[in-house]
């Protein structure tokens, strides 16, 4: 059985039974914890993974500038200006960022594509495999990062001990 061939030809994504059959045909973990979570997430891609638009670069700058000017203009109608409030530009910048993110998040959420849609649009039958590989790699990196901090954690966790324990 060629798993790669079966993936491409027969199914949009292999089931756990195809990936790891057992004697009683119950799904079994795929060997290492990194593979287990990556495979479990990959199996949920068809319903839990979406692709959304994201505005970047100059678009973010333009939208933020729009809201900064809007905020300053609106505040001026209430008598608030740089003359009366010297730090008003910092206020406007901070709130413009929040308004920009609100707008872009709303637009992004209204245009979502499922993984099957992206496969069909791009003609790329390896999207799920690539994502699984990236998931696995990032899980390994995250676990490694945690392990490098492990020697310092006992001292930090002292504050989390139950009162009265040694």
C-alpha cells in the first residue's frame, strides 16, 4: 500500500485507520506525541481549518491613518485638540489601531475558505500534507522551547504550590 498514492488518488485526506491500523482496527497513536497531535489536527482540517484574507503592509498603514484622522477630527468637535490635550495623538494612535484591527478582522472573517476550497482553487493536492508537516515541525519547536525553560520552572512554580506543602 502506498499511502502517498492513496492520499492523492483515493481520498482528500487519509483516515487514522489508513495511517495507523491496528489488529482490532481501532485507531492507534502514530508513534511520537508530535505525530499524534499533528495527525489528529490534520484529520480535523476538513472542518476546522479555514483560510482567511489578511490585509498587510500599506493597507494597514492607510486604514490606521484614516482612523487617526477620524478620531482627531471627531474629538475636535468636542473641543479636544492638541492644544488642550498634548497627548491626544498617542490616544488617537492607540484607538486607531483597535479600530483598524476590528475592521480587518470583520472583513477577514466574512471571507473564509475551507481547505477543500483552497485545494480546488489552487489545484494543489499537497496542501494538507504541507500543513501537517508544518504543524509537526512547530509542535516539536514549541516542545523544545518549553524543555529549555524547564530547569527554571520549579522556582517559578513555587508560587503555585498549595499552602502548607513543603
